[in-house]
């Protein structure tokens, strides 16, 4: 039987370049202009049968949805990569933050079956006070490990050489530190691990050959199959490689790993958390279009805009939905539901209309149906809560005042949520 989305995929392959990807596609910020849309029922299988229990969800509907998101949005994650990874501890400081934590910097040395090599640098802080193993939060950074703190001994991430322009003010020490509440996280008893996302896939279409991509067996320079992954898929794969390392780290509790990402990295954190069940808590900060936000509301950033501005993030099959969200056979609430019965938390910011806060909330709300199959509690109301009223149910949510960003307030909510479900 030819599945519905296989047909779509074929069509995408044939007309990927002709489709949408319109930089000038209109952007709607008016609630009254949101089109009448019908959300696909997360519990209704492609063949029309209805999922009644967790077993049917896991056996039938979950794999079916996972395949749709792979083949039509993020691209298929390669199963057999032949890539080997060596970890080299390149620095260690038992007295980071005045003795609060032990800092480790670990170089990941990747070697492909084709002999090509690539390197990425992990920065890990482990709190010193707790006895025994601690939970860990894994989260990429945007401008290098050194941008997340003023601690002088943090080494510049290797991708700086590839992505940072000469004299760039972004890649300096501490420039992003407001987004990394390290001392708070460590005092609360969590380890935290970060890596520059550019170390895995430098975030510009023409920089694909300079990341890890050429090490994969199916890599072809300058072209991709319609369902071949892009940057988000590759970054998500990188999150799993970080989990591999942490699972072997003596002080880390591998049963208590969480993944968190902001914005494009929030999209990535969800996709990583969906695929890698070692992440027990998945947290999406302001992830918007292609992340938590419902696509069919077409509010704020839309598929035409995102695929035009960032053609390398998704698989090219996704382009067929540019200015045609109604044709999507799924929506993002079904992606969030794929995390169940592990925990998913979505956060939005008030002045971040581009990411459609209401669409992010509704998506989290509608994912709740799958949690109910497990006797768990989703978000209780279809009404988006007001500012600063965190909802720490099995599906979590908060709506913060302010702009598109990661703040100490966000971290406090994430830590409270992790205390509830990870400790
Ligand atoms: C752009 C993009 C968003 C993305 C954001 C970010 O605004 O359009 O989709 O989430 O960058 O990553 O900061």
C-alpha cells in the first residue's frame, strides 16, 4: 500500500525547488486572520483506526508519526553511520565558580568510515556539593562555549574559525552569559553540558561541508534527497552523541538526563528528545515555527518564510508546505506527543510573536491526549495561561514577559519542572 505521505514525498521530490520558500510570503500577526484550521487527531491512525491505549500508540501510531516527521519535516536520521567518536579530556578545573563545580572540557573527535574527521568541544560543569551521581541538563549554545561564561579557562569552541567573522562581537567571552544561569543550576544540584551548535553543523547553507556532515555515508556535496536530513536533524544527532558521553561520566546519572534548547535549538531539542529516549525531560524555549508552534495557525513565522531564510534546516520535502500549511498531514502537537510518556515542557515569551506563543501553548495542550493514555496529566485548559503562571503538569508550560531570549526566570521554571520529574 502506498502511504499518504509517501505520495507527498514523491511530489516533493519532483517539485522541491518550485515550491514555496518565499522570502516575501506575508506574515500574519492578527488573531482574527488565523485561518479556520483542523488539527489532525493525534490518536487517529493514517488508516482511520483510533488509538485506544498506550500499547496501540507505541506499536502503531507513534512509529507512523515519527516516520512522517522524518520524511516530511526534519529528514531521516541515518541509522548506520560508521562514525567513531573518541573523547579527550583537554581541561579540568575542580574549583570552577569558586569551588561550586568541577569543570571539564572534552574534545569529541569524530572519524567517519570514509576516513574524514571532525572535532567538537563539550563544556561540562558538575556541582561539587552533592554526593554521588547528579542529573544533567544538555543544551547547545549559539556563540561558543566561551560565550556562556566569564570563566577565563573556558576554551573557544573550534567552530569559531569557521563561522565567526574577523572582529565579530558575538564570539567573545561571556557575551551570552545572561542566558546561562550556571551558578543557579549548579546550586540546585544539576550538572550542565553545552557545546556550540556550529561545532556540529555550522549554521549557514554553504558551510555544510565544514561540519560533521561529510563524515556520513550518504553525504553528497551540494545536494540532498527530498527526505535527507538538514541542520536540525544533524544537531539532534549531536545531542545524542553528547548523551553517549555523559552516560559514561562517573558523576552523571544517565537515567536523569534532560535536553533544553532555545529557538532553533528548541526545535532541535524537541526533535532530539523525540528520538532519543535517554532524555527524560525535553524543554523547548521559544522554539516557534518548526518547533512547538502549530503550523496550521500560520501566525508569525510560517513555512514559506522559514524554508526561504533557512533552506538547510529541514529536509527539502518540507518546502512543499510553503504557503500550504493546510496540506500538512500532521502538526506540531503530534511532535510534542512523541515525547510521551517522558516529559515535555514548552515556554513562550510575550514579545515573541514571531514564534506564536499561543500556537506554542495550544500545541502543548493538544499533546496532552497522548499523556492521558498513560494516566498522566496534560495541560488542563485550552486557554493559554497569563504571564508568569508556570504549569508544571506532566506536560509543562510557562509564558514569560519580555522578548525572545533565555532568562533566569526561564531557568527557574525549568529547574522546578526538573525537580518534579527528574529528581
Ligand atoms: C529566526 C528564525 C526562527 C528561529 C530564530 C532563532 O528568527 O526565523 O525560526 O527560531 O531565528 O533561532 O533565534
